[in-house]
C-alpha cells in the first residue's frame, strides 16, 4: 500500500507514516517503554495488584493475567507494515496516560492508544476522560472490544465511541446507537480476539501424539460442559485430556503443540445472537502452535465461517455431542501437510499484531481516498488479511 498513490490527506504522502503505539494496561505503574517493561515483567511484584495477596490462587491468576497482558504488549512492540514506520512502543496505566498528555509527540509522529476488553468502570473513570484530550492533541485510538461491548458498556456511547479511529469488535451487528456515534473515518472490523503471540514463535512439530486436549476453567463447567467432558473421556479414554486450571502461561502453550487436536467448545460469553460468528482465542493460538482446532458452531450457524470453508478448522453443530466426538475423530486423521497449512495460516494472519497493523494502515489509506470510496465498515475475512507482524527475531518495531 503506497499512500503516495492516493489523493486527499496529503500530510503523509510519499513517506511511511511514523507511528508510536501506547498500550493501556492496569498492570503497569506509570508510563514505560515496552522493552524495559518486558524485561522486568517476569520478576515483577504483583502484590500491589491483588486485594488478598496471601491467597495463592488469586496470586497465581494475577500472574497468568499479567503475563498474558504482557504478551499483548510484546506483539504490539513488533508491529510491521510496508506503509508504516513503527517507533518503539510504550505501555501506560491511568497515571501514565496523564504523562502522555504532558508530553506531546514529536512533530509528524502519529501516536496511537490501543486498549482491549471491556473494563467499563475503569474506562469510564480513567480512559474515557483521557480520550477527548488525547484526540484533541491529534492522538488516534484503537479499541479491540470484547463480549458485546457496544451493548454491555454503558460508557461506550459517551466516553469511547466518539473518539475512536479503529474499532475491532467480536459482536455482529454493533448496537445501532454506537453506529451513529462513531466518527465517519473510524475503521470498523468484526473479528474474534485472536492469538496474542508473535508469528512463528512456536516451532511446528511434525511428529505429534494422536491425542485431544481441552483447556477450560471451573467457571465454564456448566452441566452441559460436564456432560461433554464425560462423553469424551468415555469415548477417547487416554487419548483425551482436560485441564480446568483457569489458563496456562503463554510460554507453556508450546507444549500443546505435541498434541494433535485442540477442542474448543463454545465459550460461556458466546451463546448470544450477537456473538454467533465469533469465538474465544483458543482456536487461534491452537492453530499457531500447530494443532488442529475443533470448534463448536453457534446455535444460528456461521461461526468462523471463512476458516471453516477454507478447511482451516474442524467444526461441529451446536451442543451435538455425537457430532463433537466425530469431529475430534476426523481431526485426529488430519495429516502433516494439512496441519502445517493451518499452522502457516494462523501465524501469518490470525495474530493480534497482524490485524492491528493492518487496521492502522487502512485508517490512513482510507483517509487519503475520496469519501465516496470510504465506507468505514469492514467484515472479517481472515483469508484476505493484509499486513504482517514483526517476527520474533526483531524485524518489527523493536521494543
């Protein structure tokens, strides 16, 4: 994408747009550059972040959540796109956001605030008031929203939507009132949350065990899920393993690559009509480590349809246990070549960094186009995702 070939917004014509990403997080204290923060992360004391720091379970979950959040920063610190020049990334909490306002960017540098999830109370009290001031200084905002945020977040309409440059959301459609409030140049994409990993950071394993893994948590153990697990254990016996330990560290995902199949039933927040097309991140990072994702379709159908039609996931009908077992059996027969094709697609296209870089680039491209060609709305088609994420060897914007 060459911005010089378009007319309209001429401020960046003929050069790669210099962009500095600032990732909002409650785990950091103040404003940090990404590199020193990521270096300090493994030994970081999290007691200040946990109400009851003497509770071992809470501390372990805090560690998992903090590390997961750190991986989101890591992928943002290695963004890459041919039309953009990414400067070293930063991470900020509410206090860090104030520091940003006191230190405007260098002339010509485009500063992007990236935040994810819902956190409605925090966004309304801390991020919302900041967005108006930040965008008044020329800052841009990308929000990757989860779990029908346009309907569940009361502060979305007043504190968030009017200031967005990019909105990625997993619900379809957005609430009508949000559609009306979004700026005309805001780029919108309906897409699931994907893998927060650097592409190809997990090596593909040709020799794997013909076994199935399910990773869940006690919160999601509904009667239906208990029945599903029991049926799988009865049918597959030692070929099936279930983990209910909340989550795993990102660094531990590599060990899942030795198991051929990853079962990904419908998540507990995905049973509504608005979430019928989306899924949790499980199929995406499973594909990135070289597994075959087995996905439960929604009640209405069409979940991850592009991936399904391309043969990049195995899918079974909603709540159909017999079909679930058959899908797992079918996934176990998939050979090395097909599994490698899945692995290469998920790493090239289904990572947080690839999609964020693409959407930031499209924001500038579309601003350079005549308004008649700029519709704003994009529908998820992961098989046509453009833009790549920096590799683990540091070929992106090094932190």
